[in-house]
């Protein structure tokens, strides 16, 4: 199969697209032919060998990064019920990487069956990022029409889901994001107001004081947002994307200031989130809630697609704040996928350069050009020996990052 491997910690260009041996499902596991693989900002930290929160940096290299996949079950390990064979599924792989690949293995306890009308890209955009969103929203119970919600990085993976949730709850939604294209995207998501927080005076453009601030950005921009909070308001922090993975950038208020202003301010990722669901082992509960929100149309995740072969570009784009929505890698479409040559429906596979019209609940925002014509597609899949690297434009080892990435604690 083709997979993206990391041989040495470092910049995005260290991710190389290669032919490697197919994984084998062990007892209790299935083999998934991957149609979509999720990418996180956190993946860019792991790529550099950084340990963030409970997610350890890889201990063995080379590794195939990525922990979210959607696709079809094509083989079963021992002791797996035959019903799984052929099912369309999505899974968060847990602490085990292996997602940036044409084939992935995981245990049946991690699988969610996809309804027929849910595209793999949508599902993979929700299984992990949506579970984090639902984990955050546990701290905003009763959100409703009397509330004003300010979401930072509102065009991003988590941000877009929070905007959609708050809109559905009837709240007045203000989305803040970097640049006019992103603020336009935020309005499309359902925000009543969208402000560009790259402008120095952005807080003066916010029409009313928020009762809730949701932010995973940290730093000065988060502090400015928290200063807007209405008395009695709540600040929920779930990351620090703007601070180059430096947790000191968290914008949480100390107890004295919280008391003086009559607001609450807390980090909700990690232990506080796990405590609400009875421990980290119960993260599946949040996945199920997120998948239910996808099914009922609350979540309509915008997806920024890159061909699997261009994972390094996807990482770079995340680090450069050049993505909108959830970043998803798409391998060459397997024969059963609607986008495959001769398959049902329209193209979303490698090489598809157009944004696909939305299926139910889906809002494709961008599709990066695929590897067609660059010798990186499905053609010749069996021609290279396992371990042989495939030359990819930009996949040059050892070049230093142009700028520091941002990020936050992983789920
Ligand atoms: N996805 C998850 O499941 C998950 C889990 C745990 C924690 N988190 C944390 O939640 C936050 C959002 O994660 P996400 O996956 O949804 O990412 P994302 O929002 O899709 O991407 C990060 C966004 O943060 C903003 N940003 C501001 N300064 C940045 C910088 N210096 N470098 C990069 N981005 C910057 C950018 O939006 P603008 O251009 O609009 O500013 C960028 O698009 C991050 O802090 C992440 O670490 C995410």
C-alpha cells in the first residue's frame, strides 16, 4: 500500500509518501481500506517529537502518523464477527498511529458504522474533532437563545463545529477568524457576526458582550476575547494555537480576576473533560454524541482536502493558518467509493481539483490538486518495493520550518 511515513522528527517535509507493506489485522481487529484520514494541528507537534497532553510523541520511527480514518472494512482478524466485512466505518485509532495510509487496522470496539448518506470525509471530520467539540460543550450546558457565543478560530476544525452547534441551539453567534476569506466562511457556517481578529481593533467590532467565549488560540487574541465577557460569562479554553505549542500562552484568568469580574475561566481539555465522562476510557461516549450531531445535521463539517500523497503540504498549510475546516487526506479512491472511475457519484479522490457539491450535511470548502500526472497516484501501486520512497515535490528532508506552528493539548 501507499502510506505517509515520518523517518525523523522535524519539519513538514519530513513526511514522505512511500510504498510500504500492508498492515495485517490482529485478533479482534479489522482492516480498513481508507477513503479519508483526518489531520490535526496536534499532528504537526507530534511530527516534531513534542509530547502534548496525553498523546505521546511516537517512540519508534519510522511511523505512519494519523489517528482518524474512514473507509470500508476489507478483511477481518481472528475472532471478529463476519458482519463487519464490507461495512463502511469511521474510527479514531486512539493512541495508535497509522491513519495516513491506504490501509489501516483497528479493533472493532473503535468502529462506528456509517449511514449510507454520510461521506467518509464528513465522518472523519467529526469522529475526533467532533468528540472534542462535544467534550467542550459539556461545559456549556443549557446553551440557548439568551446566550451570545464568541468562537475564536471559528473557521477551523473545532471552531466550525462549535459555530454550527451554537447556531442550532439558538444562540447569537460571533465568529472570529484570521482574514476575510475565513470570516466569509464563518458567516456561511451560520454565525450572525464574523470579525477578523487580525485587525488591532477587532474587539470594538463585536456588537455585544459574549456570555460564552470558546477558544483554542491562547495568547493575546484570547486574552482580548476574555476581556469582552459579560458578567456571569464563561470562558472555555481548549488550546493555544497561537503560541507555538507553549502552554504558558493559555489565556485562563486567575481566581481573583474571575471573582472580581463574576466570570468563570477554565481549561476544559484533558482531565476536566475526562472527569465529566467517567474517565478517558469513555471517550467513545463523546464520539457517539458527535456522530449523532452529524446524523441530525447539526454538524456539517467543512473539509479542506489534500491528496494523501501531499500530507506534507497539509501540515504546512495548517502551520501557516491556510486551512479552513477540518483537514482531510484522501488516498486514491478505492473502487467502491463513489468518486472512483466507474463508481457512483462525483469525484473526491486524488486528482479531483474541484470542490465536491455537498451531500447531506457536508460542506466541502476546498480541494487541493491531486497527484495525477506526478506519478504518485494509484497507478503503479504494486510496482515499488516496500520501503521505497516516492519522490514528492516539497518532500525534502531536513529543511527547517519557516515559522513555529501553534497548537494545544490533544484530546
Ligand atoms: N482537533 C482536535 O480534536 C483538538 C483536540 C485537542 C485540542 N485541540 C486544539 O484546539 C485548537 C484548534 O484545533 P483544530 O484542530 O480545530 O485546528 P484548526 O482550528 O483547524 O487550526 C488552527 C487554527 O488556529 C488559528 N491559529 C491562530 N494562530 C495560529 C498559529 N500561530 N498557528 C496555527 N494556527 C493558528 C488559525 O485560524 P485563524 O487563521 O482563523 O487564526 C488556524 O486555522 C488547537 O489549539 C488544537 O491544538 C484540537
